[in-house]
C-alpha cells in the first residue's frame, strides 16, 4: 500500500513511468539526481506530513528504503 503511494508520488513529481519504479530500483537507476531527490523529499513530506532530515534523505538509496522509511515514520 505504501509502495503504491510512493510510486505514484515519484511518477507525478519526477515524470517517471510507474512501470519502471520497482522496490529494488535505486534512485540512480531511475535517473534521479540531487535536485530531483530534493523535490521528491518535499513531496513525501507534504503527502505524509513528516519531516525528513538531510541525513535521512541521503541514506535513501532504493525505492524500498523510501517505503520502509515512510512506514516507520507513519507507524
């Protein structure tokens, strides 16, 4: 469930094809650069009403990392 929402946010925010967004994909695999990553973090913070520190954001390398992080924050 969280994965589907994260995938939707990533597709909308970064103009990605949802079919390309898999749990094991790295942000680098998806062509996400540092500016895209900042936009993604802002979209996630707004959607889930959470704060993501720069250090936390830097540790999010895979889609699965993002999903696990969000699930932990909203639990």
